[in-house]
C-alpha cells in the first residue's frame, strides 16, 4: 500500500533535482558556484518503503554572498519539497573552509621565483578551481599564495589524477617544492626589509 506511505526516496530525488536549479537559475552566471549531492542513503530493502533518507554533499563558491545564498536556499528547497509531499526534514549546513584567495603581490613573487628556478615554461597560472582547502585560514592571517606543485611523472608511470585509486607522487618533486618555498621566503624577506 505505497499510497499510505511517505516515500523518502522519491522526495529525496526531487530535492536532488531541484538543487540542480539552484546554481543554474539563482546564482549570477558570472559567479562561480558548485552544489553537489554526493551521497543518498535510505538503507537496503526490497519491497519496503524506508522511513528516512539522508542526502549529503558539498558546496563551493568564491563569494561570501553566494555562499550565504546557497546555505539558505538548500534548506528552503529541502523543506519546501518535503512539505509538498507530507514529509519533514532536518537540515544541517556545516561551514568548513573559506575560499582560498591568493594575494596578488605574493603570487607575483612566487611566479617570479618559480620562473627563475625552473624556467618560464615550467610555470603557469591556472584558472580558478573550486576544491575546499584549509589553507584559506592562513590567508586570513597574512598575505599568502596557494601553489600547486606538479608531482606527476609519465616516464615513471605516475599519471593518475588526485582522488584516483592509482594516485601517486613523484617524490623528486618534493625537492623542487622545498627549493621554491625557501627561495620565495628569502625573496619576500628581502622585499619586506627593503620597504623598512
């Protein structure tokens, strides 16, 4: 008698679907934002409608205003879909990491030092990326720059991307990272002393 039950799987599916519209229709297209549902669990059963479902996921944005909007709207969307189908929901949004924003002056020094050490062809500026990162806390305390050090090596068969089961690091790259950090620190100290 499914008509007598409140189906959390069907309701969860509608929440998931509606969350896809959040970025597409409520965030300014020139802003960057990600809303991802990465977990949907309602137990394991055959022929029985479960009593609950749990949806989990993550969000990323560069703008604090967009982050506030996303946090508020996820809760409103979930509550609205549940109410429309006679269900209730408990919503929890946990803020973990803020956006990593490179200080332009510090990033410029890192770029100069890296080009001097490894050659201009070995250095590139990536477009903004959206992973969560606790390095953001350092940037709140002092000017900082987040560096991605290439640690793959196709000659050694080290080519898998991050979060892949075959991911590995060419440990020879660690020496390059140390060299970059030491030379950059010395350069920043010299510039700070020169300013007096």
